[in-house]
């Protein structure tokens, strides 16, 4: 049937076949990726209408507001990307949602650079279509954070490594050093990719030629040179990112075994739809897999060892050190297995199947945009999010209004509950700075007196006891303060949703510490009824 369809395709298939003809002409893959980015950005806009951005995205933007060679929790790449994006694009939900999907689109483009080393034509498209059936490039990508930023850096570094191993040229050796350093300043988890490159090269029959050339040593020197500003930052600031990373190493043998099992099961679940789709495509030809594996080209065998390393090394490390191991930390490496399966198949895959896979991917996307996204938005408007995303913009707007009413000045600094503080910095027209140093993000240290002197505010959701107790400590430190509560309501396309109470603490600038009558009343009330 597939052969007959390729010889005499149905009329509705012909535009898709012409598009597949454009793959080697250079426009087929960019068109697919552009459509992917556009439709899934639209999905995010609809699904999260009235819901605000994810706190991880706000955190990335907050970090990037102050350029540094490193930040407390994670290496700096996610902050650099967010800062660069918002330097050009406006501060809005759709803008950062587009940023997240452009990052996913770049990831798919770099995957195609890897795939084209081994296959041509519509098989390149098939690799991308299968990846689009995983949750990594839509739902994982929309939470733009240190994990999502690796979606693009890993395939880019892998492509450069394949080219460097094959050519051993200075250019590609330098490219490997630069791209692996880029992956490292994305997240230190990338050390497993770098180690996998080294182990794959050692396992390859051409290892002597590679390691006796200048290529690996040029890559190593280049990588350290590119990382040197970040390394200097680590040395001079106490390597707080390492401290944060090591905070995940608090398990025992039993919990590590459980994490390793869940890690493997999570990755299997993530790739399961793509795997089932490939089973339908391959059909009886799956019996050829052992022969295809034995006849794998040297380049694919190199890639195979990289893929195994990115799974085995984290598991072994987790078992040895008792570290956490969520499967979402490894989603950016799924492309390695899809490339291996599709490109390792030595039999021709009829275009009939690629067209069918395109229809499936397009159908999933359209159902997501037209059906799932509105349902998700309506459900969340009624039931809300655990992190309170429905209320971010409203809380930021009301706090800003009350602050200006109290002081007559723009709001300059904010903290409190992290998600609310990040969101207030983003949504408030004053765009105050997040006032809590990131090294004290989780120990609830009190703000410096100089911060209070310049004027400062904090927000908590009612019922957050830890945040309320912290506000009491700051109140005692500030002396003069205003504590208020207000209710915010979610809204979706003009329809009211659930409500939630917000507690705010405002410390006016020192020049304004003699509060007006209304503020004095608030001050007295807060003294009488502490939270």
C-alpha cells in the first residue's frame, strides 16, 4: 500500500510530497520548524490566558536583569538568553512564550544538523516528527529554565563533536570547545554529555587517530578558556552553584535505586508515543534491527556510545552519591535515540509513512490548540494552579497601585514569596528589582537596612505561615511599615474565576517614614493583629 501510494499518491497527499521534495532544497525543514513554533506558541497563549507565566521563566528573566558570569542556583545561560530576548521583545506573556518555543525550534534545527550527517530527504523530516511526538519540545520547553535551555545546546554540541571527530580540523575542534562550554553554563548536568563524548571517542575504532591528533586537546583548551570567566566567578564567590547542586545529593541506596528506576521509566514514557509510531512505520522490518545494529556506520556507532553515556553516567552517579535523578533532567538527550533508530534503519522508508506521521503531528497540534488549550484555560480559571499563577498580574498591579498611593514614588524593590515577587517584578509597570539575594533565597534572611531605607515591599499568599512569620521579623526590623491585605480574582476572557487573599508589607523610603493618617492606622492595625 505504501509503495502504491508513493507511485500514485492521493490528491491530498501531493502538497505534502512537494514539501518533502523541498527538504534537500533547503526550505522543507525550516518550514516545518516555523509551523511548529507558531502553532505551539499559539497553544501556550490560549492555554495559559489569564494564567501568567511559570515561575521558572520569571526566575530566568530576573537573573538576566543583572548580568553576571554566574548566579547562585544555576549557571548563567538561561538568564543571558532571557535578558537578550527581552532587550529586543516586549515584556509580555506571549513574548516569553515565543522565546521558549523559539528555543525548542532551534533545538529541532540543531537535531536536523545531526541527522543530516547520516540520512537525506524525508528521513530527516521523520526524525523531527517523531521528536515532536514527545513532550520535550512543547510542555517541557514552555518552562524556560536551566533544563529547557539544554534542548538546544546538547544537539549543537553533539553535531560539532561528530564533525570534529570525523575531520579532526582546528575549526571543528574549537567549535566543540565552545559549544560544550555553552552547554556547561546552561546546567552542570551537561558534564554527562561532555564525559559521554570522551567515552564514545575512547570506544571508537578510530580513537588512536583522534587522540593523537590536536583536535581533542584544542577542544579541551578552548572549552576551559570559554568557561574561565565562569570559573573565576565560582572561585571568587564561594561556588554557590555547586552548593546548590550538591543539595540534591541527600539520598541513600534505596532512594537512589528508586530514583534510577523512575528516571528510566520517565524517559520511556516520554518517548513511548514516538516509539509506537516507529513500530507502525517499520512493521515487519523491525526483525532487521539486530542486523542493522551490527552494520551500523562508524558515525552512528559513535553517536550510540554518546547516547548510552548520557543515560548510564547519571544513573551510576546517582547510585554512587545518592543524588536526585528526575527524568526531566535528561529529556534534552532523547534526540540521540530517535536519530539512532531512524538513521540506523538500512531499509528505505516510504514517503507514505512520513506523510502519515506529518498528519498525525499536525492533528495533535490542531487538537491541542482548538480543543485542549481552551479547556485547560477554563479549568485553571476555576480551579487555579498550585503556584497561584492566576493571580500574579492582579497582585502586581494592586501592590503597585497601593505603593504609589502611599509613597507617590515608583516601587523599587520587592520580595516575599518567590513566585509572587518574580511576577511582581515582571508585571508591575515599575518593574521593581527582586530584593532577596539568591544565596539567601531559601533561608528567608531579612533585607538589609539600606534596602529598607530605599523603600521595599513584600507579598505573600494568605496561609503561607513561613512567609507570614518572616514578615513579622521584617516588621520589627523596619519600625515603620504598612501591612495590608487584599483579595485578587482570576479572570479569563472577561469571565471571573477563583479568588485568593494577598498579604503585603510595605516599608516606605526613609524620607517618607512619617506616614499619612491612613498609613498610621494600617501600622497600628498590624501591631494589634500579627499574622
